[in-house]
């Protein structure tokens, strides 16, 4: 693997930012502050920020590549490759594709979940971002339990979330119901009959959740609960070993999660847009109150990068604090101890970012496991020995 040398970047080191150099070898950060080794490729990072790569725990924007218009499908491999390009261009070096397996047919049905998992496993070596599978299990999807248990035991699932979108009040809203019917491809009458059949097994849902959580815990797979509506609901999931609260819908529930030491995930688009598109919790308020530990791309890959700089611009957090929400904290929540920070021996997932225009950070270079996978300014790449200011000064 070719050695890289990053020279002169304003580098995020723990809670501080300092101008230094980074030596990368064998996919990891080999040294900080050294001169360039002989034969390394150099990246001139002067006037740029050098930051750890973004870790995205929850992103389903790839669904737009699978089905850009209702009823218009594209091959899963094509969708994944295009999504990988988008993720990398926005600084996401570790991506968990959030695939929903629902009781619904269509885009979020069994066939697409299986196809996506197979495609991720097949394409993973060819994708630039470290690509992982986040299964979002609809808890009323009882018929899928045995197969999901098999996937967990076989090590095929990287994150498991418990979703419950069987909300009769929500489904009865005309706009939401229309979207769901359109997504399934069913007639209106067939959709109503399906909902009735699914609801007839409501009493079986809690035991299914408990069985899945138990096997996930035994397999070392982190688990999340989605849209927790109350402290009691969060407590019930925590008792099952589900320690990541994903999008709690009110402050009371977020406070309960924080008090118990749970990871709390909100959507980065919420920060960028100034509020939730559903009208629920405002993420920037939760962050200011210490009630958010992770920001995810949710449905828009550029959002994590933009949100971090928005939080800084709005005076809510410092850059090191904001960046932790999209790098070190999600890595820790996912059990990935080898990344998320710039330190000796850590995996070399790094970004060079031009922050000269407020609120519009620009990705200049992306490095994944020591490999340069994205570069927008070729003039910055040159033989390292010739560009090392320390070496020139020493001479």
C-alpha cells in the first residue's frame, strides 16, 4: 500500500486543532508531526482542515437510487455504486446503509432487503467507503424473524434497529397513507386488508423483539430503538440491551436516555434545515442541551458535513465538539474502536476540507484506510520529500 504524507493541515487532534503533518502507512496513521518518509506521496494541506472521516450510522438515501420514482426500479448494484460515490464525495468513510424490512411489499419488502444485503457483501471490496448493513426491522414484520435470527448468527448484520411504523393514526392520515400505498404497489383495498392481517398478531410483537435483541446481543451486534415516544418505552428497550436511542420524539425521552448513558441519535438534516420535517424534536436544541451524541445523514448524504459547520457557525458547539457527533461518537456507538479520531495507530480514514466559505465546507480529499479515493484539487498531490517544509528548513 502506497504511503501518504499530509503536510501542513489544521488537524483535529482530540479536543484541539493544530497545524501538523500526518504520515500514513499500511492503512493506519503511522506518525504525527514527522517529516515525510522517502517515496511517499504528499498532499499539501495548507489552509485546509484535516479531519477524521465521517461515520454514518443511519442513512437510507440509497433508496432514491433504488427507486428514483414510484414504481421505477434500478438494479441494486447500480444503486449501491452510485450511493458510494455520493457518500465519499460528502466525506462519509464508513456508511451503514439503513435497509428497512417491513411487513409491506415493494421498496421496503423482503426481496429488496435480501438483494441489498447480498449486493453489499458482494460489492464491499470494490466500494470506496467502508460499507455496512444496518437492518431496520419493522417489529410487526413477524414472518421475517427466523431469517433475521439466521443473519445475526452468521454475522451478516452490523446494526439492528427496531422500528414500529404500524401507527394507525399515522396510516389514517391521507398523505402518509397515499405514500405507503404508492410505495407498496398495492391497491388501496389490498393495503387495508394487509394492515388488518398484520395488526391481528399485535400480541406476538414484544416476544419477537426480545428474541431478536437477545441474539443480537450474543452476536455483539449493536441495537437501536427508533422513534422512542416515552421514557418508559426507552427503558423497556434498554432492559433488552438496546442502548442506542434513534430519533426520540420528545425532550422528556431524550433526557431519560441521556441520564441512563444511552447513545442518542438525531438526523443531521434536522440541524441543517433548522428543524424536523415531521415537526418533532429540533435537533439543534437537543444538542445545545447535551441530549444528542450522534448525528446521522438520515435521508441526505451531505447533511452531516453541513450540520457540523452549522453548529459551529451558530455558536452551539466548537468544531471538535461538533465533529465528534459525526465521527468519534458514531464509531463508538457502532463498536468501531479503530476509527473516528486522528491518533497514532488508528485507521487512516481522513478528510481534507476547505472551510474558507462559512456554512459551505468543501471536501478536497478523502482517504479511506490509507487509500486516496477522492481528490478535487490535483495540484495538491506531489512527491512528499519535495513538499515537506520541515525537511526544507532542516536542510
